[in-house]
C-alpha cells in the first residue's frame, strides 16, 4: 500500500501539483479544510493542507497511526468515499472520538486515491468543525480530480522504476543519494550466479520470470528494514540500500538472510539452480563518499565473492 515518502520527495513539482489539486477541491467544497494523505500499512501522513489557519488542528507532515484515523475506514476495496456529515451522531467511534474532538473535526469526507496498478496511494479528505451536508455531485467531482492526480503519480513513478521488475532504477538511486543525507548505511551489490546460462538454456522468457522473482524476494527482504529500498541497475545486477545499518555483525546477519532468500525458488524456477553473490560497502554518510565510488567499491567486493566460489558475500576493503 502507498508510495514511500522518500520516493514522493523526488517527484518533480509535487508541491505545486498538490496545491493545484487542493485549490480545485476547495472550489468545489468552499469553506472546508481539504487535505492530501499518503497511506501505508501502518501510518497516515498528512502531505498537504489547503489552509493552515483553520479551526481544524492538524498540520502538514503529521504522522498518525492508521488505526487511529478515519481514513482507515475508507472502503478502498470497492472504491467508495467515506462520508460522515455529523460525527457526533456516530456511536462506533470509541477511542477515536477523543482524537477527533482534540483536532476539532465534526464532519468528514474521505476520497480514495489509487495508483494505476491498483495499489492505494492515500486519500483526498474534506473536514469541517461543524456538521456538513456533502452533495453527491460535489463528491463525484472530487473523485474525478483524485483520478486525474493518480495519472500524474504514475508518470512520476515510471521515471524512477524499472519497467520489467517494478524495482527502482539507476536514476532513482543517483537522485536519492543527491537529495538525501543518511547518517550511515550499507549497500549490497548483488548479481545472480550463472544467470547467463539461464537465458542460453531456457530462453529469455524464463530469464525475465527469474528477474521478477528476484524483485519479489528483494521487496520481501526490505519490508522489515526502515527506509530500505532495492534497485535494478540492469541485467541481473541489483542494489539494496540499508540506511542506518553499518554494524558489521548486523550487516552479516542481513547478508546471510538475503542469500537464503535467493537460494529458494518456485518449482518452475528451481530447475535453474541459481544463487547470488554480494559485495558489501558501508558508508558513514551519503555525502562523504560519492555514490560512484561506493558502487565501484561494492563491485570490487562482489568480484571477491565470485572468486571465492559464489553464493557468498564479501566486504570491501582498501586491500581488495
């Protein structure tokens, strides 16, 4: 669910487009607070507000536990808006009632926003400190605006995504390191042992299927890591960025875990008998060493892993 915030921050003119979205929505719903949210499985982040000086006490950048929000009740499965014209008349609120009173929301409208692939981006919401009648025609207009916004999001996503696997691409990796300062972190540079023979023996269709499976495994691997992401550099070369992790013992644990992920395949791909090799380089912060240097060093460590018999990992050192 959702687009990671570190990706949204790279989108061109996101602030301007979000403002246009909210300005249009406000023309349809004048006198109300309109706000744009990004959602993931655990949290709601308020990205933009139509106004900052209102009776509603929420702010841009606010992060809220998803279970403690009204957006959690939006019917994304059936693409239906959530409408509460007078929350004082609702008897299901429980602990949520106190939070709504605290921020002074008495009426609420939540419009789901989807990505083109069907995944959820977030919500376009209308809130007011008094009870409100939400006109059906106005709701339909907001839904159309939300749909237009999703098309723009898709164009931005395509600029930073690998078309085959859906992972981030090289452009995203370089842009991320240009615009983000990590206090510390580690890069895994990996490729698949014997991938060329898969294309030669089983054909490129099987090779593409294998690369998609690798992408799935990498996404599963990074789920437990805060702000981690995976990149397909090209061919069978991949990068995993693990920000905030540089302790060697922890890095070894993660490398072994990743190798295990890439040693188990579906029945259809098990015939390929593939493994992976990993080159590892840690950085004190992402501005002290250029990404070009980090990748070159990680590539040298990867070569050592290949030379050591593959299906293993190796740390970069100046003696490599």
